[in-house]
């Protein structure tokens, strides 16, 4: 049985609320430093993500000792990514640079809707806080099982940028109808394409081996026939992020089935390129290549 991502931010509700309150009075760099006090214990008691990240670093050619050290480095970067989210909830600001900003804002200002695919390399949630869309409403397809504290704060911050969430529940298919409505109105649909929470998957070569990606994101993109942008949000400093924006193209002369596979392959290629550049910001903390 393969190990899968559970989809919920750790910590109790009162701990998360207390963290937001603390962020209003304590410099984020101090909290980064304090994180070392408990991070080793956290890595020890989380065997599934620890094994997943260890296998990832072994796959990229690191030896055993290097991979053990890299596990800690990855968890530290992940901790900073989580803290940055709560810092935004508390009102903290970050500097941001957007690569290919003309591409992104050109699509936003056009009348046609488009699909924005993201991954869990880097801190993608921050894109919703950085990329304002006053001309076009954005809808983010999000897991509906998050904690109430995270869900409420996330929705509040996103609303400032004309962004709202479409929550996906396991026993409810209403999000399917909303997806169609969003794109028909010429708005933006944003969704992840690298965490499978469904049985329908597509196989793509990724970092030297076949890996399973969720098929739904690519099927929607092909069926709706809308432009597809891929966005990465990479941390580059204590209070600085860089957003990479790229357009994914597919040969429309291919059959629909082949278009789905080609789009998935191109997504995997772009993801691999960025993963090699920023390996410690790979936050798929399970065995990504498990069958």
C-alpha cells in the first residue's frame, strides 16, 4: 500500500491561533531560529514524511549520510514555509519578484479564462498572497479537510486579492460544476497537479523513474481548451520570494488522450527542472514514486 499525503497542516487549533498572535510581535527570523529546538524531535516522530524525503534525496544521487543531513535541511525549509504562511495571516509583508510577469498579467487582463497549475515545490500558497488579480477573479481548488484556523485565515487573506477557494470534499462533487462555471465566465482556475488524492492517475517520467500524477488537472485543462500557466513560488530570503511563471503548450492536433499525456509530461519536465534547482524546497513528503 502506498503512502499518501494527508493534506492537513499540523498542530492543534489553539496552537495555530497562538502562532498567528505571536507573529504580530516577534520577528520571523527569531522564530526560525527557535524552530531548531524542536525540529529534530519532529523529524524523529514523523516516519512517513522522513522516509519520503530521504528517498527523494537518495534518488537525486546523494549518499546515505548526505541524505540524512538533507532530510533535516528539507524539514527546516518546510518549517519556514509554514511559518511564512502564518506570518502573512498576522499581517507581515514579503518582497516578491515575478519572472515573466508580462505573461501572467497579460493573461489576467485578457477576456479569456485560463488554468494555473502549481506544485508543492516551494511555497505555492504564497502566490495567492502575492499575485493580485483585480481584473479577473481567481478560484483556487483546495483540499476541504484543512483545520478551521488555516481555512479561515487563508480565505480572509486571499479575499483581499480577489481570490476565493473552491473546497474539494471527498463525498461532494459540487466543485466540478463550479470549475466549469469559473472558466466559462473567463476567470482563473488554480489547482495543484502533483499530489494524488484520487485513484485516477497518469504516469510520467520524473527524476529518472516513472511517477504517478493526478490525472484530473490535465484532463480539465485539455477538455476546457484553455491556456495553461505553471507557477512556482520559491523562497529566496527571510522575507523574499521569487515567482516563476511559465506557459505550458500542447499540440492540439493530437487526440484528447494524447494531449492529456503530453501536457502531463511537459508539467513533469518543468517540475523536474525546478526541483533540481531547489531540492530543499521539495515538499511532497511521502514516497512520490510509490506504485
